[in-house]
């Protein structure tokens, strides 16, 4: 079991299943921070730090979205400093950089390379359509995690991900099979399946087996049902899931107590997940 898996296993054992999505936008930062720092990258950094401090006891991962930070050098610096801050205050909690992109071969300037080399993330999301060869340099970094898109939460995902292959399998099912049985030699891969597709989520869990983690976005604002997602995604040990929530946690309020409200929202979600798991298991 490699480092990424070990981190998640330890946090699951501690009853943590919530991934806090740091999808921070300047136009949604509370006025109290804008008044103090202006509409600047410093306001983004201070917002992120406050959210991290408030949710640190509930989180099993933090997931910044690269798209929110790549528009300027100062925002990229805020992202780097955010990840550095997590490494200081919560080195046991993995940082998954949501890049949804890829590199070709041994390229050192793509999104995955940037996730690890420039920003210092513990894991990165990738698009599998580049093929295993494109990610070999990163799959071989056993201290890093690779999180592969299999079935995304958006409605339009059906256009390609639900294509029926000659053998009767759907394309997303074939991707899940390849990832689990041909990519995961170093036991450092997870997959992404949206909460908006609980039947597909259950099928992916069946395909990949018990040991591979599933990152599950789409709860809350995107309409995913928490009970159905937990039921479909957990393994036989009652673990294996990382439930992502961004807007419902980090923007729980825009008042002076925004961080406290975010902490309460993260704890509420995590408590709900634990209660659902307890209701499903015979022990």
C-alpha cells in the first residue's frame, strides 16, 4: 500500500470521509476579507487558510480546483501557498489538485507535472484518454496519487462515457476495468465517479473491487443524493469513499463568521456520511 492509500486509510479509520473543495472565487469571498485585503490573491489565500483551519477536523482531503487559480501568477502563488499551509497544519491530509488534464510521455510542463512539481500536491486528477503511457512517469511516483476520471457528474458525460462497446460494456466501465487491472501496479490510483449517477457508481465499485478509493463529486448543488452515493460507493469494510463538497462548505455564509459556518457545514456532512455508513453495515 503506497502513501496516498495509507493517508486515506488512516483518515477513514478516524471516521473522515469529506473532501473539502477549495474552489475559491474572488467574487464570492466574504466582504470582511475584501475590505481588509482588497480583491486580491491575498484575500484568496487568507480565505483558504480560514476554511482549512475550520474544516481540518472533518476533512479526509482538500481539493483545490486548478481552474480557479491559473488566471494569474499571483493566484497561482496563492494556490502554492495554500498547499504549503496545508502541509504545515495538516500534513496527514492529502491535497488533490483538480487539474483534469494530462501530460504526454515525460513532459515536465503539463498540468500533472505542475500539480506535483510546482504546487506540491499529493495527488492530481487526470483524463484517461491520453492512455497509460502518457502518465507512466507519474504512476511510478509511489508517493503521489493519480485520480482518474471515470464517470463524471455532469449530464453531458453520457455523450461519450456511456457509449456501448462491441462486448456490451459501456465505455466508462471499460475505463474503470483498465484502470483497476492494468494501471494500478503501485497501488496509488483512485477513480472519480459522480454522485449524480449512483447506479454507475455501484457498478464501478463492483469492477474495481474493495481497495481502490473513489472520489465522489456532485453532492448538494449538483443534485447528487448522499445516501445513494454512500450506499453505492463504499467497499465491504465501510470505507473507500471520498465525498467532495465545495460550495456548500466554503460558501456556507459570507458573514464575519464564514469560517465557523464552513466548519459546521463540513462536520454536518461528515457526520451524515458516518451515520449512513453505520446504518448500512452489520457491525
